[in-house]
C-alpha cells in the first residue's frame, strides 16, 4: 500500500484514502497559497470601487450635482472602476458605482446622480 504525503508539508497522511492534508492548518495554508492571486485581484478591485463610491457620495450630498473632472481626479477617483452602465434612449451613457452614478457633460464636467 502506497503512503500518501501531505500536499503542504510532506508529512505522512494517516486516515481516509482520499485525504490530502495531515491537518486543517496544512489544508488552509495550501488553499490560501493557491488562491492568493485571485483574492488580491478581488480585494484591490473592491477597494477601488469602495473609494470611488465614497468620493461620489461625498461630492453628491444632494442627490444631483455637477463637478469637474479635475475635482474627481484630485480626490483620487478612478474612471476605470464602476459596477454598471446605463444607456438612455437619447444616447446618454451613465456609469454607476452601485447607486451612485455620473454622466459626462461638455467642457469636462460631470453630472453626479443618485439612483433612488
């Protein structure tokens, strides 16, 4: 009979035939290493969305307001991160971070709106 070794530490495994790890600690350590990259991507994306949402919420306390691109950039807004796009029949394209949205206007202005 072949002896199995823990995928994390290499110790001999005792127990069920389909067991891959000697302890819960080794199982967790192994899976944390395997999933590290995808977790970092998700964490970083969520942090960017959270920051964008906070910026729009702070600038748009009334539910509808106009701001400049410079003001958004100065606060650290990143236009590459949003959760949805809404295109109106007239062709306007609103970008949303959850319920906070923005619409590009002329002369580098943006209309900030809150979806009710």
